[in-house]
C-alpha cells in the first residue's frame, strides 16, 4: 500500500505515498491532491530541484504568528517514531512511523515547486526566475483540510519555519489547484507543535517589506 520512489534532487529524497489512505481521504474537492500524489511518480520535473531557491533554506520573516499546541497527536507520533528507530535519520524515523501508523498521513517527502509566473512578486522575493522547490515532510488530511507538516527538532527555537512551511503549502496549492483556504500548516517535534493558517493576504501585506 506504500508506493516509493527515490529522487536525486541534489540529495536522495525518498518520496512515499500511502495508496489506500490517499484513495479514502482525497475525495470531492481534494481529489486533485490524489491525482498529484500519484502523478508525481512519473511527472516530477527533476531539473527544478537542482538549481534555484529551496523552501527549507528561506531565511526571511513573514510575521506569521503561529499558535503553540501542546500534546498534539503529531508530537506523539514523532515521539513513537524516534523511540522505534529503524532508519538512519530522525526525519525518516518520524516520517515512516507517521505514514505506517497514522490514519491521516498520506505522503512524506512530497516534492513541490513554484514557477516564477505563478507568483507576481517571485523575482523580487527570490532574486531569480528559477523555480522555488522543496519536499514536504508530511502531508495529512485532517477534518477535510490539507495539513502541511514540517518536522523540526527543537521546534521552539525555529525562527523561519513559518515562512518555509507557508511556501510548502503555497506550492502544493498551486500544483493541485486546491484553494489555499483548504490548507493548514504546522511544524513540530516530540514535545510541541506550532500551527497557523496560510493566507494570501499575509503574502501580500508582509512579504515585500521583509525582503532585503
């Protein structure tokens, strides 16, 4: 039920999708997410990931104020994944535990990208025309929303995680055609997590003033 492919995107990224959970959870207005997750096995533009900006490397503040949530289920999943380590990295242990044991996680290390024509201020923000790219740690479906999650050891110390995860959500929204209104974002470790709603007005109001 878990489909797997490795992408050489400057490093080997192991994209995995749980076929059964994707089929069950991605219905109605989320059906295009299922199409995207299935299609990426054959249609990923690998050259996009070899040059250009990466979402995980973004270092500017969009003034997004996340809400801290204690005892969230993703923290418990991270704890179990770390305590039942079968893989070489903490990220992979957390991701694989979520994919195998969590009923809401449908994909890990999901490749996404954003072309310059898809964002009016792209060149000002990123200083180039090459696509923005990245890999989402975990995609979950919760209460009919697409949740974009980033595992961050020592999450409470993160300064730019909200910016990074916002663009993960924006890229997946553009790739699937699903409105950003249907998305939620978060980053987490085994102790706590931080969540926020990605909104385009945040992009318009805060981004230009925070780019040096």
